[in-house]
């Protein structure tokens, strides 16, 4: 048995189950109070949150503010603003044969749910699903990533201070704790992390017949054609490799560039690089470091592969293995068989592969697993339409990367091996809700259709 402070996992889950059965978490006032408390927690402890991530993961504080604090606050505010309307039963029409009756969909909470966070945004990936789960009226167990222990401890300490202790628990620990948790029955499991562990979670959930949301990763492509605005394209592509050092599930993993666009893009990338890093190269203290040596070594093996396969180094290439740092780096003319094209990069490297045209790019993308996001940089309306029509992906973004994550009105999630299910905003509320069908039929016998009731007479049998 794993000890969670004073209570074991079983005792914790049982306590939350008791709370859920009491019905208190279903009430609007309770949900609103939890969300308000979370917002206060974020506002009153911003420095502590920032410190916990910035020092541990070597992230610039501005980045923590942008990618963690602000997005969490935005999602709380969105839930607070819309909660009443989300909770309202949704009336639906019925058929004439059911006259007179009324029907509606009542969104009720699922019960006790389990949320696994990942290290790359150790606050956001725990707290945004928590917002959605609380807004939907659930009791929640949160298991932050063990790879960001400071952030995990801060999340635990502060949630313990602000939220209703009867309705949630933060259980810290590594894979051993995760495995223990997975032996218990939950009403939903929400997991963010790698595809490999996603499969473990899915298998464990199947044993308990527990529904899952799996927020996984994969190789998200960017297609760039000759009609693109090269200046903004280059800035935005580089931004995606700069921010969190590309350790983002929806970073553009590789770029497919039409042959005509290759040279203008190269010039624009060099310009953007010099604008971003005026001293000539990225500085170690201006960019996030990589999470650990194993991850650094995996990326260095890609970076140090033979140039003939890896491609020409156009930008960056500097690194410091000791401090797990690699500069934003771009390779040109990478071969599809290069190491860097075999798995999700999840780092600051960007391989660029030339293609003849959009059709070749679409073929390349469709030959591979469905990506979590797909990006197109173009001003050609018909190319944009064809791309968004053809690519099966969690999201299509035109002329930028990553931004869709921060838009609460857009559902966020993958398809195929990039994930199952959606969250953020109303989608998150629905993920953590059971849409219960409700039908109210008049009690008066006059409205009974005689034909459906026995006995089956000869006349009825002929109909
Ligand atoms: P991680 O190592 O932090 O693991 C994620 C969670 O899985 C943690 O809570 C961890 O404790 C748990 N875990 C690890 N091993 C386990 C096991 N054997 N059994 C059960 N649980 C276990 O994160 P990671 O996996 O390195 O994350 C990187 C991956 O996550 C990348 O593929 C990335 O694309 C993906 N990701 C996806 C999203 C998204 O929103 N779709 C966001 C961030 C990261």
C-alpha cells in the first residue's frame, strides 16, 4: 500500500467516493466556490508557482507566466463565466408518437476521476484538467509527474490549502504510484504523456471498464508553400522550437517545404534567428533546458547523425550536455530515414524536408500516424482548404503553431495514436460529464398508443 500523507490510496479513494455520494459536488455553488478558490490560489501564489517551475526545469519566468499561469487562469475564468449555462439541461425535441412529452440531456458528474499530469508543463497539464473535472462536479485525484518534483510539491501544497479537502487529493510519486492508482476503480482516467505509457493506462482502464482521455503526442507536421509570408513563417516556426525548447506535444515536429519555398524560407529563418538572439546564438539562460540527460542524449544522437542523412545544419547546433541544453536548431534536406524522423523529437530541433508540392506533402503525412496537430503556412486559399480537408489530425492551424492550445472555445486532443478524447472549455466539461438522457411522458392513459401494448390481436398483427 502506498502512503499519501496520512491516508492510503484506498482510504483516499473511499473518502472521495463518500463525498461524491453525499451529492454536494453536484451543486453549482460548490463548483463555483472551488473554481474561485483555484483562481485565488493562482493569483496569490504566482511567484511560488513560477519559482517552482523556473528553477527546476530551467525555464525563463516569462515563459512560465505565458504557458502555465496565464493559460490556467484563463481556463478557470472561462469555466466560471460559462458554468451556469454548461450545467443547464439541454432540451431536445421528441417524436410525435411520444406526444405529449419533454426530453432533455442532463450533464451530471462522472464521480471520482483520476488525472495524470506530465512534466513538460507541470502546472498546466495537472491544473487545467482539474478545472474541467471540478467544473463538471467530480471528485478528483491528481497525480503530477515525478519528473518535476518541485512543481508537484507546490501543486500539492497549494491545492491542499485552497480546495475542499473532502473532494480532491494530490497523490505524488512515480510509475509505482501510478500503477497502484490504476488498480483502483475510477469513473474516468485523464492521462497526458507518452504513447507508450498511454497504452499501459488504456489497458489498466479496460480491466475496470473505465473510460479514458489520452492526451498523447507524435510527429506534428508543418507544410510551407511558396505563397507563405516567409518572415512570419520563420519567426513562428522558430518560436515553436524556442518556447519550452520545443518540449511541447504540439510543436511542429518537422517541416515539409515546397522546393520553391526552400531558399526564401532559409533566408527568413536566418533573419528570425538573429532577431531572436541578437548576440548571434541562443543563450543558455534565455531558453528552457531539457528535462534530463537521457532526453538530451536522445536528441544529441539525432543532432550528431551523419549530415548526409540528418541534413545540413542551417541554424543553431550548439549544445551543453552537462546542463541539458541545446540551441534551437534547423536542418535542411533531412532524409525521411534519418533518426530525427523516426520518433517524436520533443526538443528544439527542426528537420526540413523538401517536397514537390502539396500533394506530395499530403501523401507523406497520410503515410504516417495521425498527428496531434498539423500546420500549414500559406496564403493560397485552395491549398489551405485542401490541407484542412485531407489531414486527419487533432487540429489544423494556418500560419502559426501551438496557439490553438490557448483558445478555450476549441476542443483540444488527438486522433488515432495522438490521443483519445478532448478537453478545454466546454469540451473538458463534457469529457468529465455523463450526458444523461431524460424523458418525461404524460401520466395520462389517454396518451398511450394502444397498438404497442399486449395483447397482440389479429388486427394489430396485420399492421
Ligand atoms: P511523464 O514522464 O511526465 O509521464 C506522464 C505521466 O505518466 C506521469 O504522471 C507519470 O508518472 C506517468 N507514468 C510514467 N510511467 C508510467 C507507468 N509505467 N505506468 C503508469 N503511469 C506512468 O511524461 P512523458 O511521457 O515524458 O511526456 C512526454 C510525452 O507526452 C510526449 O510524447 C508528448 O507529446 C506527450 N504530451 C502530450 C500532451 C498533450 O496534451 N497531448 C501534453 C504534453 C506531453
